[in-house]
């Protein structure tokens, strides 16, 4: 995501929040052949060497998806480990024996979405007999909130606290804030996973420059190294970054540089609240991200060479939007 400062922008707080959609995006995982915990209940990070242990029996997946379809869910995508489906809130609550509550966020903040259904703390989880033994877990994909089966440790966040409202001066004049023009980076990748059904990258974004070289962030590097030379004197005939070939500085960026930006924000949230689980941190970052309305991703990251477009709400190019560390910290 590329941010260009444009000075002051007036923002008028909205007065109401639209109710969340009753149509849910739902992910489903399936029992492991060895009977161990599934991917949503496994506490350690998965490696490429162990991910095969979580691949379910295709025949058992067929049985589970057939049963879910008979109950009224619409299966939309199937991967090796998981499947995606659509269903109403009422159907989700009935089949999985739970209760979802609408959560509204402060509409004066530029969140990617301002209302969604969320499992309150202590929500029940008792899947119906038709599916209880056929699936391992089910979770809401939009936003990505995990539910947990009975008897397992729940990866639920407590209900989020509303962000502080923007103060309006007595005259009613809308507040003026310093902000940036947000634009999706055409250097950054965006794609659908070929392994995990319904999994799209990115979930949200940090700072990345634009094509051809993403010259954006000044970073220290070993003087005279390959990067020091390449960014100052590109071999494709384009302009360099303005640094010298052996000065130990380079102006560049990329998704590999954006990832540690977001890792730092995650560490900040954990410093405030060490008890946060990965799914809870992800939910906080998604619901507090700032919406990116313009630009597109790098078309080279798509099999068909088609760039993902940014737009209102969750989009293919930037996910939930540009991570807002300060607002996320307030909700941690």
C-alpha cells in the first residue's frame, strides 16, 4: 500500500451504522486422519514439513460437505485442507449451536467495515449430530473470527471496545485531521491461495512503493552490497533512488519489508495484552484498518495477469486496508 501525504482532510463523522449482513462467509476444517487437533486448534505455527499431517481424508470431506449442503449451506470452494461455504446467520447459529451478536464500531473512523457479527465471550458451541463428527471446526471468514468446538480452548476475542470518537467542536464544524492519500501498490502481490480454500492474500497491508522498483523507504544496508549498487544504478535504464553505490543506504520497499512493519504492530499489541491469541490480533488489525479506495495490485502475481483492484470495504488488493497501529493498540 502506497501513502502520499496530501495535508489536511476534513472528515465528517457519520451518525449511523448499517446493520451487518446476515449472509456469512464460513470456513470449515475437517478431522485429521491421526485424530490430532486441526489447524485452528493447533497452537504452534505450521511448517511445510508438517502441513501434510493436517490433510483430511477426501472421502470424509465429501461426506461432510454433502451433509452441510443438505442442511442448507452453499459450498463455494474446496481446498486440500479446508472448504468455504455461505450461509445465513440463523443457519450458522442453529447448526453449530451458538449465538452471534452484532458489533458496531465508531463510524467516524475510516474502518474497512463498521459492523459485523461476532461471537460474544462465552458463546456456546454445540454442533448438531449431523455434522459434529464430520467436521473439526467452523469459523466466520469475514471478518476472520475463529470458533472452537466443545471442550477445546476457545480462540475468541472478548467483545471489542469502541474506539474513541472524534471530538466535534461546539459549533458543529467537522474536525480537521492530518492524513494521507492511500493507494494500493502495483508492486505488491495479491492472490488466492492454491492450498487453502477461501484464503486470499493480503489480509491487510503495510507500506510498499510503486513499480518499477518500489523506491519508497530509506533503509540502512551494508555499504557497497548488491542492493546498494542496484537501487542507486538500476540496470534497466530507469532512474536510481538518489543514493550512492557505496553509501550504505537504499530507498526501496516490498512485501518482505511490509511484513516486519506489521510484525512490529503485532508485537506492540502483545506488549499491551500478552494474552492475545493470533486470531484475536488478526481480528483487531482487520477491524481497525483504514480503507484503501484506489489503485491495484501487481498483475504479475495473478495467473491470468489481472490486477486486483482496491475499493470500498474489503478488497483483493489491500484486504481490510492499511493497518492503523494506534487504533489497534487502543483496542488490544
